[in-house]
C-alpha cells in the first residue's frame, strides 16, 4: 500500500510548538483548540508516566477523551483499525503520547480518520513528532514505505520534566539521529555548494551544520543533566534541536535526501534483521551506519571523532553491538539492500566504495 505523495508544497512542521516545564498541565487547553473529543493513542509506559499530570488538565479544559494503549509497529493495518475506532468513538482529534512509533502512528491514524493530530512526545529520540510523514512498517515490523502528508501536524507539546526523566539512552539516540542529517545530506559528496544543489536541500544542509555543531558541543552536557533528571538550558537546547529544528530540516526536503545510507541501513536492518536488532533504537542503528556513510562520502577522517563522541555517550559502535553478527553473508544482505536504494550511484567506483564502507561497521 504505497502512500508516497509528491506534493510540491513545503510544510515546515507543526502549527503550534510548545516546549517547557508545566506543559502537560496545559495540554488539554491546547488540544481543545482543534477538537472537543480526543482519541489518545499511547504507549503503556508513556501513558503511565504522564497520566497523573495530563488527565487533570484534560478535565479542567473540559476535553472529552478516550485512551487506547498500543505496543506494535506503525503499520497501515493498525492505523486503519484505530482510525475506525476513533470515528466510532466520535473523536475529532488524535493525540499521540509516547516515542517515535506512537508519534508516527498517531499521524497515520489521524490521516485515515480525517482529523488532525497533536503529538506529546515522551522522549527526544527522533524528530517524528514534528515531521509531516510517517514511516510505515509491516505488522511484523519490517520496513514498508513512508507516508507523506499534504498538511502539517496541528501541534507538538513537549514537557521538559518528562524529557529529563526519560532514560538517557533515548536522548543520546536522538542526538545522533539529528547529527546524522549533516552527514547523510552530503551523500557521496565531500563538499556541498549551492551551485551544485537545489535551494531547499542546500538550505537544509546549512541548518544541519548549525545543529551538528550545537549537539557536538552541548550534547554530552545535556546527557549528564538528563542523567540527573534536571531541566537545564543544555537539555532544553538539545530538545529543541532534536525535535523541532531537525523536524524542520526533514520537512524542508520533504523527507527526501536529508537521509541516505544511514537511514537506508536502518530500513535494511528493520527489514532483514527484525528479530536480531529488535532491542536497538532508531538513532542507535543510524549512528552505527554513519561510519559507512562517512566512508561513502570520502570523509573517513571524521570517523574517529564521531566514534569517540558516541563512545562518551555509551552508544553502540558496531553491528554486533546492535545484535547483528558482521558475517560476510549478513554484510552482503545489507549491501544489496543499499544498492537497490536511490542513495547509491551506479558504476564501479561507487559500488566499490559502498562495499568497502560495509566493513567500517565491524
């Protein structure tokens, strides 16, 4: 069920974005801007983490709601099923509460139901709350395709204490997922210039240079503040970049070309090593794949600095640490998947460079 929409309009993200402390308590009045009855789709742990602060705000705003907990992948089948439940319950707004899967599923459910979506992320592991697309999977968890929407998200509401209380692993994964954009936009190009690139892609690239520099400088400090469950400027800055700014970068490119080998490798892992890498986060898989991306970009000199940065945040550095043994057979499966993608240029030089890149993840 292909849902790619080649809309020429650039959607920048969310109609409203709020980030700060005490946000959960005002989510009810924010959601009431868009609907009177919310279909709340949440992960079990996420709902438990926010329920006691979120529900009183719903009641104070006189927002009617129903809550559905979900633990599976973001699939078309699940989205269609929950859209039917949403309509049957008379809900006029979908509210996602949780991590990246729930954020994407909430957008997909809203699209099927013909209503808007508000996302309340409980981690900053991806920019999924903000992007105008959902990554779709099979019911078994394999990558299927991307569903690009012709409109923005109604609102993204980020409570900083929730983020500060989230395990640091999710924050670290989000930092690397955001930093990946700069490396992946350069796909196969050691140097980026406006003359050689479309204006939207080059604009996104320059934004990624800024986000990369900030995350490299303040990311480790934000991780330590997160470890102590403290809301600090560093953690707030990183949160804004991981969710909103990186989301804008993705939206400017319509989610094309702002990701390349790193994210395609993630798709390959989810498709062919679904069980082996089930415990690995999105940003962790992408981060390991960045060593292959750097080699393909002919920027190997940057690999050791990146490796040291990731090591300082206790991130996995190899395929084996993701749960995938780097055998010749497994590397060929991943390489063949990448060759079939649009990110690897044909020709012997490009294919040879890709083949060499596979061994950087051992």
